[in-house]
C-alpha cells in the first residue's frame, strides 16, 4: 500500500453536489454516490502521491484509528475499482 496510487479513469465524470459527489463511468454507465466523508477521502486519494500519503493526511483530519482509516480507504478503492470508477498503480 505504501507505493500504490489511485487515479480517475479518462472516461469517468465527477460532479460535486455541495459536500457530496457522484462518479459516473461513461463506458460502463455505472455510477456511485459519495457522502461528505467519502468525497473527502476520494479527493485526497486521487491527489496524493500514494495511498499511504493520503491516509497520513486524512489521519490529521479525522478522529479515527490508523488501521480503521486504512481499511476504509482500501475498501473504498476496491469498490470504486470494481465499478470502473478508479484505477490503481504501483509506482
């Protein structure tokens, strides 16, 4: 997880609705709604150098145990990848 990065596929659109977001894959027509916490997690994951760096930043923002936050991040990533709404790479 230390070097894993996530990115938004070219065929995915994102719309912010106040504090929430909707992700839509134009290829598969799958969409996914994120609440405020999910949106913040997604934003940090897609703009950080790695998933580990994103988790470190998020730990400073939320009162949660590190292991719980990391597992939540990995669960979100897995779900979005499964729906074609996120890509992962090891760099």
